[in-house]
């Protein structure tokens, strides 16, 4: 097989027959008993699965656990792939169902509305940035962490389905037809849910967020130290901010199904988030599926 068949981070939301054929070749080899093909298949998709998971669950550790669980489901359910859809459609339907039904993550609130979050932002004091000599990382990274963490937390104000709809349709750029298929909705129902999520989030950001509306007083720089005091930004353990990372907009497709006006500004805030690198989950999955206990349980 050509070396490019092993390329990582294949975009699952682009209708690409060549990439789908490479997936199918790996599937056929894996089902014939090739462990390297199975690992390559996991590695091709772990990047997008992880980034989908981290936006659903906020906590990177929870997202890695969820991604590993999804990849193990890929292994155990691979024999049920009948080839009637693209492999990526089949896999991301499994991912969507898993993320909608997974137990609540350690940083996922039981219930929080955008109004609740707005009050919490208002109560966060506005302070000067910390002295660069007093923190172990570049102050700019702390501001990035505050910005990314704050806007990621806004997504947690949605219920899981609404959150997943927004992530798929607005951030990662899945078309309404594809996203509807993943969520087992009609295209019209998906578009309606996406429109509602856009309206709610964009209205909130337009009223609160200085990134979207410069008339708003809320600024990431002013809130950074307050977030540090509250424990949301830990200079010794940054969750999201990294030097020299790709942004979501560099790897995700731009969906033409957008709203007019400030909607683009809001989606751009999220598409400028980092496309996060995960641990080598494919290697972890290999260790799990080659264990005697796993093979005995699933007859792999």
C-alpha cells in the first residue's frame, strides 16, 4: 500500500473517495488479521476523534480516555462494517453515540446555562496580568489558556446533543447531510438544531465577549489572573495553550452553511483554537487488544 495511506489526521468531514478507499484497504487487511493495518487505521483517525472528544468533555484526560474507548469499539465492531457507507461515516457515528452517552466527565457540570456562566464571568475580578518573572511559562500562553478555556467552557452550557451539533456543524465544518447521518437526524432537524445553537451562543458572545464585540468590556487579559486564582488556569499544567500548534481552521473544512453577520466572528474564535495533539492512543489500543484478557473476551 502507498505510504500516504498511513497519513494521520485524515479529515473525516471531506467527501474524498481516495481517502475512503485507503480506509477500506486498511479495514480489509485488519479483518484479515493484520495488526499493523489495524493500528494504522486507528492512528489515521485518533487526531480528529480526540479533538471532537476534548470539545465535548473539556478535560483532555477525559478526552483521551473517550478516544481510546472509541478506538477499542472500532476494533470490536469492525466485523460489522458492511461497506454501505464511507468508513468514516460508520466510525464517527460510533463516536457520536459514545460521546452522547458517556458518563459525565470530571470537568463537565451537571447543569450550567449561558446565563449562569455569564454571571460567573461578571464575578471574576479584572486584574493586571501576572509578572512574567513570577510564572513558569510565557504570559501570552496564560492569556491563550484563559481565552481557549473560557470559550470551551461556553460549549458546556449546551446539553450534549446541542454541543455535538455545534462542534460538528460550526467548528469542524461537517455538512448538514453528513452530520445528520452521524446523529441519526434528518438534515432539516440538524439544521434547525444548529441554527438554535448558533443563535444562543452567538447572542451570548455578542453581549459578553470582547473577542466578538469590541464594545464589551470583558477581555481575556483582564480575566486571566482571576481564572488563575479560581484554579481554571494553572501555569504549571496548561490544558490547551501550546507554542507552535496548528489551528482547527487549518485542518477542518469551512462549511458554507453559515449565518450572516457576527456568526462568522464567533465561529472563527473556535476555529482559531488549537488542533490538539493526543498521546499515541493507537499504541495504547494495540496493547489492549493484544492482551490475552481482551482476546479471550472478544475472540479477536
